[in-house]
RNA sequence: CGGGGCGUGGCUCAGUCCGGUAGAGCGCUGCGUUCGGGACGCAGAGGUCCCCGGUUCAAAUCCGGGCGCCCCGACCA
């Protein structure tokens, strides 16, 4: 490709609305252009990088037995009604009606379609296991897109679906994906951290996310400083230690004016926040009576409630913070609340394990400016559910080994879910087993966002001059820069371009009539891993100068050896990626 | 959905407070001189000042409404 005719130019300055480095660089280098909030066009450089990533994904998925398919983007609503997700998922799922008034959705994911096809295509255990995948556009109307390509609304996703007889088969395909995802990261030049994660809208039991650890990440993660425990903060556990060895004391009502928050209360009473209890009110949506019910979560005052865990323990489909009126309706007083003496009909009280075993905590008295000393769960009030609902925190004890947990941030590049039979049962995807019995197919679901992966690679592989992409992802292997002043030099550059291309090398040829500074800076910005420079000076010295984007010193290569030298350098770069030097 | 910021040639922005009929740098076009890390001179092109309405002799500027984009938050009672 010639830079003189490349669709998409470089920009000296990043658009004012780009804050994240990868976003700024990908725009400045001419890889992407934004069309609307969270909606991007990929220019030739960006598209070629995506295709490189797609190639890695295809190779790794094929290697674990994947069969590529292409599933529809538009689905009839009935499919999603059958599994219930039509009702469970909010406006993140884009819906519309076709000209006949039939409800349709833009697919966010394809479990339904895969299960529906499986219901007719898979009849016998002899056909299993099966793994299908596709690389396809998804649309999710997120509340807010952010970080350039990090969180967008329309994006390319590799999604795969495993079909198995039983859980052992699922586990095998799940493990295969786990390994493949780490390998995909390596090949793209990224170290991915697998973390335990919430199953979210997918349902199922076990799930991992593959995180690129970075300060700009939107997910909070917990990682043990000693062992290999790591989890998304949403599901992170921690060791709460032993119950305080303390006899319950009689309950006592105290005047606590203007002490609505834990901080105010503990400073007014001169006690540690750990001596208090924190009440958090939610409104939960429940499956049975489709009415909202109050969910009362209680954690120790020095900790925070984890809404995902509260939701799970309460058995709710969704949670939102309760409004003051809703809290007052049951007789609780915001700022001075406790479960003691409130109307609990219809409400669910979820208590953190630590609170359940800690006597003598300070809770609200459910009247303004009063609290209760020495409350104890089980004596003064009962819990509907006791569970681990407090959020893990920096310095908490690891649930596996007891050492200190660290809080870090990451971007979710991929995820893997053990779905089980939820979708196959809903869509009648059954097979006949050896024993002649009809059984639901056991499903797994696995995703990787291509654009997000590219953004993470750009985030990781860059410097003050621009992108410095790994050879596996870069749109071209080498930038050929001609600083020709004379026709002879230009001809030599043209000749090199032809020979490199004939040699099967992907080359971006800067044939423009621009000043050396412009061309060299653009080559650095665009970030191809190798740069080959031809000029009067280099020819006089005996050839062309070859250098890596990440190094400052160039090597002089005789013209006749250039193709071999470039090829060798590409091979070296690929080998380094494979061995994890990247 | 709450809070904050922004919307002016392709890009980055000034001008808005205090109304008088649109500017700069970069980029682009032509000519010339330059030529190894974003060169210089001369000449030029390019703008519904986000949209609609209002006030006014006069609106990029003031008022009302809308749209779009970015950032933070959307559990901590």
C-alpha cells in the first residue's frame, strides 16, 4: 500500500474528545474514525489490524476444534422470549419492529440462535462434542460508551459456543478455551489475567474474564499478593477472620444528633466504624410476583455492600438503589435505619456473615437522631439470608491463602461461561444419549472483543512517538520510507517496494513528496514493527537502513539482501512473541 | 438517569462575559526555494459559527427549547 493513496491520513493533533492514549493514537495514526458515541469506522490500517487479530482467533479456535459459522444479526423476539431474556435485559438490547409489526432484536450475543439450531441439527450423543464460532458485529446500547475503543456500542466479537453431552465435556471445552485465550493474548502481545467473574445476563454457574491489567480499566479486580487467586471485585471473596469473642450486651438507645453517616456516627460516639453496622436499601425485581420488593443489606460499618452479591443472595433479577419514600414506607428512617422494628412483610433482609457473627454492633433506632448500641443478629432481628455480601477491599485477607489482597483495574478482553442447560431446555435442544434417554445439550459460551483487544494492544505497545505494534497485529510488517530527492533514488525505492511485495512481505510504502521529518514521524506514529529507509545517503553508504520500531539504531542492508533481511527480522519478531518476550 | 464540560473551515482552538456581521495555528491547492526527525517564501481556496424559535435596527455572542459529543457518578442511608 502506498501512503500517498492511503484512505485515512495522520493527524498532528488528537481530537479534543479523545482522552485515552490508545484512542488518541488510533485516531491520529488513521486507524479509526468516530461516527457517533461508541460507534467507530475502521479505516484500512485499522481494518487490517482487526483482520490480523481475526486470523489469530481463527487459528486458535480451529486448533481446539472450532467450526466457523455466521449467524444472523437480526433475531425474532420469540427466540429471546423463549429464554426469558427478552424480559430480563434492559434497553441495552436494541429492539425494533419490522414492517409487519413483528418484534425483532439486534443480537447482543447468540446463545439463543445456537440452541435453536442445535435443537434440529443435534440428535445423538455421537455428534458431540461440537464447537462453533463466528466473528461478527454485535450491538449493545450501553448506558455510556467510554475510553475510545474500550467500551463501544457496536463492535466485532468472536463468540464461540460449545455443545456437550455432560458437564465433564463442558469442562474440557471450557479449559480448552481458557488455555486458548491466554495463548491469543500472548500472540497479540498482551498478558491477560484470568479472573473469576459474575455470570451476569448469561446465567450459568462458572465464568472467567480475561483481563488486560491497566489503570484505565473500567473493571475493579482483586488479586492475591501471594497465591494465584484473582477475581472481579463483583464476585471477589475474602477471609473475614474469626468472630469477635465477646458476650452480647443489653441493647441500649442513644441520642446521636446529626449522625447520619458511618463517619459521623463513629466520630460522634468515639468508636471504630467496625463497631457499627451499615444498612443499604435496594429495590429488587423478583421472578415470582413481578413486583419490586425492598432488599435490606447489612454489612459491617467499615465495609461496603456488594450489589452483585446482595442481588444473588436475595434471589433478585435486578437491583436498584431504593428511594427515601420506599425506605420510609416500611418504617425505616434513612440515616438512622436498622431492620429492628420495621415492617418486613415482602422485604428481604440479607446479612453479611461477619455481621451475623458479630455481637454488639451499633445500628439505627429507626427514629431521627437515635441509634441502638449492642445489637446482635439472631437476638434483636433475624436475617432472611446470611452470606458474603461485603465487597472485598485493598488489604483484605485472601480467601484461599490468607495473604493480602490487592485492588487493581483491568479491561475485560474476553470471557468464558459455563452455561449448562438453561438455553437448551428453553429451546428444546435435546439429544439422545447412549441409554436412549433424551437429555438437554450442555452449553458453554465464550467471547472476545476484537476492537477492544486492538485498543488494549495499542495501550500496551506505544511510546511518546506513537504506536509500536507487535508484528502479529500491525497492519503491515514494514514501513518503507523513501527520502528520495532524485529520480534514481526514487526508482530504487520503487524497486524495493516491488521486491518486498513479490517476496510476500506486507509493506506500507511512503512514496509521498514530503519532508523527511513528516515521513519519519508518520512512520513512528503508524507503528509498523519494522522501518526500512532508502535515501541518497543510505544508497551511498551501500543500501537501505532497517530498524525496529522499538529500537533506535538501524542496520545498513545491501539492496540485494533487503528482502531476506526483512523476512528474517519478521521471523525474529514472531519468535519473540511466541516465547513471550513481547 | 444525576453532575460537570463542550459544540466556530478537514484538525486543534480564540472570539461569547460586554451584540456591530468571523479569526489564528496546523492541514489543503499553485509556484519557487529547501530536503535525514513535523522546512521557508509568495499567492490562494475553504465556514448553514450544532438545530429551531425568540429579543433586537443588528445575534457566533443575549433568552427559551431541542440535538449531539466528552468526562465523572449512578450501593455506602
